[in-house]
C-alpha cells in the first residue's frame, strides 16, 4: 500500500512536469516569434531604430549619425539579440524533451549546456556589441570618444550562463550514471 502511494506521488509529479513543460514550450516558441517580429518591425521605423541604438550603444550617441550609420549599429545589436533568441528557442526544445519524459536524460543535459553557452555568448556579445557600436559611432561622428560599461546585469547574465552550462554538464553526467546503474540491475 505504501509503495502505491509513493508511485502515485511520483506519477503526479511527472504529470505536472509534463503539463508545465508543454505550457513553457509554447511560451518559449511564442516569445521567440514575437521578439523576432518586434525587432524586425523596429527596423522599419526611425523611432524603433533609435530605441535599439540607445539600447546597444547607450543614450549618448551623436545626433549627426545618418540612417545608414544607425542601421549598422542596429545590426551590431542584432548579434547578442539573436544569440538570446537562440537560447530561448533551445529552452523550448528542452521543455519539449521534458514533456516527452526525457528528464534525467543526456538530451536534457546537452540542451542545458547549449542554453548556458548561448546565454553566456549573448551577454559577452552584448558587451562587445556596445564596444563596437561606440567605436563605430565615434569614428563616424569624429568625436573620438565614448564609454563602454560592464554592468552588474551583464555580470549576472554571464554568471547565469555559466551556472546553466555547469548544470547541463551535471545532468548529462547524472544521466550516464543512472543508465550505468540500470544496466547492473
């Protein structure tokens, strides 16, 4: 009787994981599509381009830059954004694997490693994009100055990427150990 109760609880948890994973997979894919469309729509309006340039290069960009220069900075900013969207898309794939029951599985570990790597690269690319955008705008405007900052948000994103990457490695290793243990029984 006690074993039945434990199995019922485990089955209930697995069902809950699958249900939440299905919702999160849909949310992740919707977010990727929505953000990609919004970024492309921003490219079609001067206000949208200016907002993205402000995000990439900070508020102090020169007003003398032309549309072509703003487009270059906009495209520089697309690199970290695209890496972030790839991380969210991969998270959708991870939730899809969880939905199918691949929880302690090498697939889950590999997907988590990929998410961690993409988050880490997105944050590093964001810092580098800011530096590249600032340098480009300084050269184009002739001011020859600009500042690049690494914020605590950037550092937190880098740390988060590393934590996700290491968690993915740990899950991959745990899945291999679990598989080895199954073969002994």
